[in-house]
């Protein structure tokens, strides 16, 4: 394989990375850019732990070669919000305590973010459909769905 320099736009910043054109985006994000929100799960694009947004659509970074990412806006979990000011989706997951081990959270949050960009007020059935290929082995599905519905504005605190 021959390495080449590829320009990527990740979380609003431009990076020139040197790698083989068919290197999975996930490897560059984690190993070269130290963005550890997306996780390595299955390596086949089936579990969702590696999900990022590419042009506002949820994408499995473990199966997308970096050569297909030039000129596109890539957003990772780190690009959504900060510890001090989380993105509304992140805040909803915090409020609903929608995690046990947390390994699936990146995929759940990024897929929810993409869903809400396309459909700001999805039904629970639409949310379940969007998330059905994101695996959670801990069984936090009830809390995750509550977080998605909270982020969509369907849940409010008592007294609001």
C-alpha cells in the first residue's frame, strides 16, 4: 500500500493525515487525532460503537475509508459539546442516566443526533427504528429511549 496525504474536516478543524487511502476513518480518529469517542466494536459496521456524523448523517467509521471522507464534515462525540456545556442530546443522556458500561453510548448519542437533525420530534417507534442497529449489551435500552425522547422534547421534568 502507498501512503498519501488526505485532508479531513473533523469537528470543524482541518487535518492533513498521511495514511493508506483505504484506512478506516475510525483508525485515524482514534490513533492519529486522539478522538476516542468513537469506539472499536465489531469492525464490521454492525454494532454502532464507532458511529460518527458525516455531513450530518450517522456513519460507521470502522468501515468507511478515509479516501471517501475528503471534503465532508465529520463530527465525533467530542465535537458535540463540552463537559461544561453538553450538547442537548448529551444532556438528555446524562439526565436519564442512560448508561451502564457506556461502551454503546457514542453510537447511541451520534445516531440520536442524526435522527433529530432529520426529524426533530420523532415518535418512540421512529426512534427505536433509528437505533435498532446500535447494540447495547448491558440492557440500558429503557433509559436510552427515555434519553432520546427527552432530547426530542417529549419528556419534561415534573413541574415544568
